[in-house]
C-alpha cells in the first residue's frame, strides 16, 4: 500500500471521527428538526458562492494577465492594491458599503463576495505568469509564436498550478464569508448562525457553523483533487 493511500485513509478516519463528534455535539434530534431548512440554506449558500466566484474568475484572471504584461511591469504593484480592497477592508464594512450602493438582498452580497475573492486570483495569476521560465519564453519566440500564442500555449499552461492555488484560496475565503450576507438580507447558512447567536441557541449556532466549515472543507478537497488530476494528466503536477 502506497504512502498516499495510507495518508488518505488516515485523513478519512480523522474527518469521520470529527464529523461524528460534531453530530453528537449538535444532537441528531436538532439536525432532524432543521433538516429541510439546512438543505435550503446550503443551496442558497452554494448559489452565492457560484455566482460570486464566477465573477471573480471572469475578472481576476484577465486582470492578472494584463498586469503580468511587460508594459505594465512598473505599474503592477500599485494597481494590485485596487484588488486588495476586499481583503484590507473588514468584510462587514465591505457589506455595508455594498448595501449602501445596491440596497438589501443578494446583489450587494454578491458584490462584496466578489471583492473579497478577487485578490488571490489576481495575485496568483500575476505571479504565475511572471515566473514562467525565460528559457521557455525565448524558445516560443524562437519558433515564431505570436504574443497571443505564447500566452495561451506556453505561459498559461505553465502558470496553471499557481493560478489554481489562488482560486482554491479564494474559494475557501468566499465560502467562509457568505454567512455574513445574512446581515444584509441574503439567505445563506447565516440564517442558522446569527439567530443561534441572538437566541443563545448553541445547537442552532453549531449546526450553521459546522455546516459552513464542512462545506468549505468539502469544496476545497474536491477542487484540490480535481486540480491535481487535471495537472497530472497534463504533466504539470508538482
């Protein structure tokens, strides 16, 4: 049996024990009581994650590519601070600003989550492209590749492991931030967490917090596994 298989079994055992302990702590009766509400909140939680992450990918990767171009080298560090707004400003402040602009509901929540998710994607795309081996770039130019071909066929494939690492970080940040959207009228697992705090209902609070943590860990593991399999098939795994 390989070391990776043994490690996978070990981690599975740890996760199973932790999950069983969490269920026992919350109580099976509480989980049964809030089962329908839990599924409903998880679905809304995932929808907010999917929309905001799609926007972050659609804007973050092109921004990282643009900043990595030689003509932008002297301005890159300064412009990177624009994408740092969602991380340097506290999440509640970003939500409040989004609320002031777009009102109550999902739209300000998506705006705030998009801002919070941008920096890791932009930063890792930029760093991944900037650290592609100069020898590879010289070889690409030597065989007559255009700048666009060089980007698509050489730079992006070699920067992909770093880019995926940034997306993974962004995904975990996003999932953990979504419950705060309850405060501005967007449904999520915050529907369980904050009422649990207000009513001093520890079981309800643990149910929402535990579901959020489990969702973050599950999505992170799925994304990491899928990314590793894809990179290994492309011969890019490190």
